[in-house]
């Protein structure tokens, strides 16, 4: 298969594989690498923002649970037999 394709390819320009061809290929490669780097930076920034948002949400849940555990509601009996409710902080 590769030999068949190679037989059909022929250079139509004398500079196609010379300096101009190399420079053009380098420009195309540089543009492609630049675009890939931009896409990666965008993805990385979005991914890191999601990690930060998830961590903040987790910390908020932990703080809420801790606050609920620290603020304890208790009942006690007064000498007159009434139930009194008080909160520890």
C-alpha cells in the first residue's frame, strides 16, 4: 500500500523539498503546536478551577458539620421538675 502511494507522489516544484518547503512545514508545525498549547492551557485552567471549587465545597460541608457538632442542644431538669433546654457553645 505504501509503495503504491509513494509511486503516485511526485514533486511539482523544485523547491518543494528544499528550503522553502522546510520553512513552510516549520510554520505549520509551529502553528499546530501553538494551538495545542493554547487548548491545553484552557483545559488546565478549567480543570484546576473545578478542583478548587470542589475543595471549597467540601470544606464548607466539613465546617457546617463541625459547627453542628459544636453547638449541642441539651435538656436538663430544673428543681421544680420543668425541662429546660440550653445550648453549649
